[in-house]
C-alpha cells in the first residue's frame, strides 16, 4: 500500500458525536477525495476509552481499516470550573449568620448558585465557630467551603458592616464627596458618618 493512514486519539464530551476525520492524523497527506468513516458508530453516551475502527476509502475504491481510540470525557461540572472563596463574618451572640456572607466571591459564581450552611452554626456563645458552606451550582454540582463565623458578645459596628468602595468622578477643582465613594452607604447603620482621611 502506498498510503499509510495513522491513527490519532480524539477527545469528545459525553453525548458528543466523534468525527472519523479527527481520528486520522495524516488525512491531509492522503489522496484528494479520500473518505473516512467509522465502521460502526462510536457510543459516546458514557465516559471512557472507546476502541473504534475507521474505514478509509480511497478514490480508486481501495480501503484501509485503522483501529483508533476515542476518549469520552465527562462534561466539566460548574463545581470543577468555579472556586468559591471563604470570607469571615462576625455576628452577635444569638444572631443567625448568613451563608452568603461567608463566601467572598459570591458575585463571581454562576447566576442561580445557592449557598447554605451544612449544619446550623451555633451562635449561643462567643468565639470562633468553624462551619461548612455547601455551594450548589445550577447544574447540580456542589463545592464545600470551610469557613469561620466569629460570634461576638457585643461586636463593634465596624466588625459587622462592610463598606464597599465606589469610584467617583469629579471635575478639576471640584470637591469630591466621601459619601459618593461608598457604594453601599444605605445598608450601613443609620447615623454612620464618612469622611476622607486627608483632603483629596
């Protein structure tokens, strides 16, 4: 035989249809008009290495059979592609902590992600309470994140509130307002005052 088709490993996701062309690495070197097809369809319904036979038909009607392997991989779960980060939260004795506040990058996780404590956090006495947050993604996959809830007899308002910075734009010579530099001022306790440490 003057032509030597060589096998190539191809990777497909579960449920995807593999292409016989991708299982022959030197297809471009074979005569123009060469056709390739799997002798029998490859079952990609389950993950694993699937042995298959590619039938190579040349323009003159002659054929080669090439044994190949198709790797079928699980679709990556949202748990595999996301990394929730723990955040420390402070609550008063007897207060119920929020699982959302124990995940620092909640806004970066897929829309529809749910979080909850694996078991209720005991806030009956002060101290650091270790807890596990179960993060459930829209595709049903889960991550578990170890977090700490600080239970404080009488925490300061600075410990229980988290002012978030906001960018503000002023014209040259205009005096910026410290209030406009805090995006969640409305969520902070009534009577909270903000000012620049040094004039801007």
